[in-house]
C-alpha cells in the first residue's frame, strides 16, 4: 500500500444535515469501508466515520486516528475536530500486493477493522454494496424516529459508505400522496452521482396476508404516480397494473417480497398469484426485522407467522429467485444502526451486486438476473461457484454427473463456518476460524434422487451457500437452480 493519499472531509452541507438530524454524542466505535474488489495499483477510497452509541457520527471526537493496512503495516493519520461530524475519506489509496487485505484503526485502545478487499491484477468483476430498503419520514410510519430524504441519501453515501441504495417509502393505507411522491423524486434526483452513488427508484406496496404480503417495487425510472392495490388486490394484480403503466410511460420494473414470515403481512403466495420469475426475481432474506430463511433460524422476526412463508418454502416450490437483504429501517439509517423501534432489533442488512460498472441499470439488471448475494451485520466477501456459475442462476442440464462447489470468503472478523445447502438441507460444512478462507466440495450423488416437481419449471433442485461469523454476521449466496426440461 502506498499512502500518497489525501484526507478529504465532506462539504459543509453534509455536516449541516448530520448536525441537524443526528447530533452524535461521545465517540464509541469506528466504521471503515473499502471496496470489496480492488485492482493492483488502482486508486480507491477508504471511507470512515467515528460513531456514537447509536451509530451516528460523533460531534465530540477530537482524536487523530492512525488507519493501517493490515497487509503492509503502513499507516495514514486522520484528524477529527470536535464540533464537526466525524466523517472522512482517504482518497487515492493504492495496493500493490495480491490477496485479501483490511484496514484497521484503534479508538480508546480498541481495534476496529474494515470490511475485507480482494486485490487482483485484473479484477473479473466488481462488488457494489447497497441497501434496497430504507424508509424516511415520507413513509408516515414511526415519524417520531424517521428522518428526511436528505438525511437518508447523505447517510447512505457519506456515513455508511454505500455504493447504491433505494428509498422504499410506504404508499399503501393512505401513507403517501401525489405531493409526497413528487417530493421523494425531487430530493433523490439531487443526490444521484453517476458512477459514484446510485439511487434506484422504488417504493413499498403493502398487500394483505395471503395476497403476497409486503413487496417493494423497483423501477428503471419513477412513474408519474405509484401503483397501489392494497384493498382488493394481490401481488399479481399489482404487477398487472404496473405493467400497463410501464408500457405507457416507458420504464421497467420488478417486485421483491420482504419479511415474508411476518404475522399479519405474511407472504403466502398461492400459485394463482405468483407473477413469475421475470417480475419477481429476488426475495429479501434478511432485514433489521429478522431473517426469513427458515423457521427457527437464529434471528427470527418477532411473533412470526406459522405457515409456509419462508424463503426455503418459496425455493422448494420451484420459485427461482435470488437473495437480497436490507435494513427496512424506519429510523432512516441505511445499512447502519440508528434508534429503531423495539420490534426492529437486529443488525443491518446489505445487498452485494456483482457488476462491471456502477450505474442505475447495472444495479437493476444485477438484481433481476440474480447476480447478488445477501449479508447481515457487515460487508462479507463471498464468491460461491457451482459448476463455474457464480451465485444465482439456472443450469438447464439434467446430465451433469457431479456438482463442484468452490467458495472463497472473507469478513471483518473471524468466520465460523461455511455451509452448502441442497434443497434446504446442509450437505457439507467447513469450519474456518479465521477472517478469510475457502471451501471445496463435489456433490457426486445422483441427481434423480433429489429432483423436486415445480408447476413453474418442471423438475428442479437448488444449491446455495450460507456463511456464519462468530460475531453473528451472516451471508447467503443467491441459489443456483438445476432444471430438468
């Protein structure tokens, strides 16, 4: 690492927003974010913030912290000034050694690490981190703790160091209006920065339990007004109405169900209302509300619904879907802590998209095509290949003699284990006990024994990888489906 880099601090307008909407208290922890994939000798930015007990940038920090490359030992001092939100960027950092590396810094004698980065001579792809599910005061839900759209965009880019996000404010049950809709569009357009910070057009449409539950709508551009079908509709009728508006106004869209195991808003989706993979390419496996992977998982939603509404229930029906994760933050804290309501008790979620560029369409298409993985608690590097296919996708070949699985992973703290799941069952597990590691396994069992029947695509089976850290952080690769025509 050559530290011919410079320290930059956000402009005064950023400081004003943090000071007005989240006046941070005494410094307690350090957040350090770096790109998950870097090229050798390529300049990149280290994003950092000193946080208080609630995850807001401290206004009382006056320390000079030394940020260290754990691979080379080289350091860069960053000075924070009391009375100013403790947020800074180290720009034009460079790395000349291949492999995984992290940054670290100490505050009051306690070490803090960045997310890991994989340095390659010629990166095969990039990983862009986002939060697809943030609420603001325009949701008119928990307005006592929610903050403005200005704060959401500022926090996403400068505080939690995201590459992209989506503000998915509520529109159902009278929570939105034409005026709120136009306000949200106007403010998000102010904060879009091509190739630096993407904001996907989005909103949340609520549906009743058994009609699809709550779904987020993601678009390539904002329609003139949102489409809502809460009273009498379901997820399929919602999509049909969106399709008509999309045809008229020239945009594309898809929907993503979330916290499907929530009582009252449960995501039961009978075959008659499933809109198909193209219109529902992903499912939110985790948010700060909890995990909906399977019943009895370590972080269940409070008061979960007792029914076949979990992610594994969807997959076992042959619903080919990728994984995303977010916050569903009602304290308007993109992929961070924040002072949430008591029923939103868990660490934040993140969605990693695999793409060659950071644009609105690249992020939109990556989610639609399954080039994603989900994480909770931290930005975990995860590359899971199944017969050479990275993360989500479909293999239409029933003659495959074996399924070779190759996993490479790294985390902020120690990884406990990696698990390979086939059709919902763990068939192989590898203990790591380090902050980075790998796993190799070949499933040579005959596929015919495990094929399930699907109304949507014939006979199928699926695989995905689940990673767990000692800190409680997790990651899930999007499933790879094998389909038998």
